[in-house]
């Protein structure tokens, strides 16, 4: 049984790694968070209604049409948030999902995260929150800012249960402010929507002198069978929701983020070690993963 489980894991990791034209180096992929969810993701890829490809047609998701219809109302609330300083980076220790993005300039304001809307969103941007909550396929949503000179490094998101929807609100409308998904560029435009599979490797860069604000949503991946859709919803509700982070004190913080806050000092020590001695850092890192593998084999 252990050999079967191990074989499934290895095959799943290989598929995740080889999927698409752009890939991480093998060492990076083996320690990437997408590797730990590889068997679950492969199940979702296998039973996905929509063919696996980097970019998707937003018209295939007609329930999202109200967002584009009312994009100017959404933009107005986003601009008000920006003026009030509410679209911002989080504390390093309370947003495990996007922790690394803040270091390169990216900022956000959550509307909802795999559950109910944040109280701060209902108070500060009620119209956008109402629109988002009226569309059942939207599992998470936020305003996301990419200021001039900011970027997001190459990465793939860990969970394949959703697709990523971006609606341009206030953008440079210029090819110098773009996202690259599996080697293909797209630049945001005001009032235009783009859909992509965020489990392909992607990165973003704003090389212009103008700001970029978008509405960013995670949209449930349509599945071929109800039992797979039910599993996806269960996982989203019980695991993904635990990565929720607050905008302000009255908002809910998920269990994973509460735990992350407690172990953040260990993470800081690891980063300090990596700066001092990269070889020792990676030796300890791979010793840890090797220990986990040994426990699995021996127990």
C-alpha cells in the first residue's frame, strides 16, 4: 500500500512539473507547495470540464458577466479604497498565501476568502461585495494593486480547484504592465476581463509609471461529475478557507494563518541562515524532507 501511495505521489508530481511549456527547476518544484497537493490537483485536472490550458475564455463563465457590466462601479469603490490607504500589504506573519508578494510591491484588500465576506469589505465597498456575493462560483475576491515598478515572481498557485479571473479597473492599458502565464503575455485593460489557470507558472510586472488596480477572483473550476465538484467544495471550505487573512482587526483570520503567525520566527531564522550560508540552509531543508520521507517509509 505504501508503494502504491508513493507511486501515485511521484507520478502526480511529475505531471505537475511537466505540465505546460514553462517549468521550475526540479529542486524548486520538489519543495514547492504545489508538489504537496499534486495528487489532489491531478484528480481535479483529470475531471475538469474545461480543457487544461493556460488562458481561458471569460465568455465560458457567463455567471461572471455582471462584474464586467458594472466594472465602473467596482472601479469607483477600488479607487476610494486606494485613496483611503486600504489597499495595502499585510503583516508578514498573517497572510501565508501571499506573504512573499508584498516584498516586491504587490498590495491587496480582501472582499472574501473561501467563505463569507469580510466585515471591512461590506463596510467599505458594499456594492462590489454585493456583486461578488451574488455569484456562487466566486470563492475568493480582492482588489489587487501593482504599483509602478512592482512585480510578482515566477510561481504556480498550490491548489487547482479554481481558475483566476482578473477584471481591469485602473490600468496603464499598456503592454509594459502585464502578466505572463506559461510563457504568454497579457496586458490588463480597463473594463476587460481575463481568465487563466493559476496552476501554470506565471509572473507579473508593471514596468510603466502608472498604477494598476484589478478585481481579482478565484472562480470554482467546473467539474465533469458531481462527486468531484462536491470534493472540491469540501476542500475549499475546510482547507483553503483556513488560509484567510484579515484587512483589519474585525475580520476573520483562518487557522493556517494563526499557526503561521506562531511559527514565523522559525521562518525568519531560516531566511537569515539562507543569507549567511546557502549550502547549510539547503542541507537542513532537504534533511527535513528526507526525515518526513523516512517516517512515511518506516512507520
